[in-house]
């Protein structure tokens, strides 16, 4: 399964939740969601789990301490070199 | 039971009461009956819920087919987590009136913004899509 599952993510500065699953279109399924501004979006009060269509997601914020940026940078650099060849 | 492990499948959400947020800002609530790979949805006993401030109103709409590209978010409604203490349900006429007033106020502020910018010699091109999200 995807290595990010179980992490707490924030989608488009609006919805926070635990990442349940992701698919090839980057559709996101979140559990135990909370809305950052419940006054502006009152409809989400009775919703605990949700499915977000990948095409509408602008940003996904991941927990900073779970991501090894050094490793990520090296891997991306290697892939870029491979692509060039 | 997951038919396709590792995917964000909606197959487990079938026949459950759901809330769907559409790109034009509408909220539909109903029983999810059918899905496909584009997130096209078929809703049964659909109700369009209009929210204005702390009030809301429900308009019964019957059976709805929603084209996947218009879907922003689909959430399962938890009957235990019902929110009658915060929100107040009102009649259809009242909520439509409130919505009309809200639209008017929004248009007024938009107009004021555009004239203020015009006075300063700037202009924001009007977006040609009617998306709320």
C-alpha cells in the first residue's frame, strides 16, 4: 500500500485529515476530517470521512518531520539525470 | 472488503448517505447508488442543501446524475454526528430569499472592488468560469 497512508495531511488549506488511500488520479480519501474554517463551510459538520477528487486539489501539506528532504532531493536529482540520458 | 487494495475506491460508499460538494458551490445530499472511474455519481432521494450563515434549507430533487468533473468532495454523512445545535433549518422560501440577499451583497462588494481598482488604473480580468472552489 502507499507509504504515506496514516499520515495527517492538510488539503488546499481547507481540510485536515488522516490519509486513508490514494489512487492513480491522486484522488484522496481522508478519515477523521476537520475543516480549518467551520464557519465558512458549515456543511461538513456531520462528515467524518471524505473522498476528494484529484483534479480539484491544489496543495497537499505533509508532516514535515516525516519527510526526509535530503533523500528526496538526491532521488529526484538521480531521476533527472537518468531522464536526460 | 476492498476490491482494489491500494486505491481510493468509492465502492464501499455505495448505498450510504453522502454529501457532495460541486464546483459551482452547490451541496447535494443523498444516497449514493452508482459510481464509475471518472467519479460520475448517481444519487437517490437527493436534496439540495443551501447554507446561508447559520441557516440552511433543503430542496428535494429526486434522482441526480453528477458528472465527475464537477465533483469537489464527497463525504459520508455520519448520522451520529448530526449538527442540529449549530445550524437552524428554515423553509425553502426563506433560504432562497437569504441566498438572494447574500448574492446581492457579494455583487455589491465586487462592484465596489472593480470601481476602486479602475480609479487606480488597474483591472482584474473577469474569470470566465463560475467555479466556487
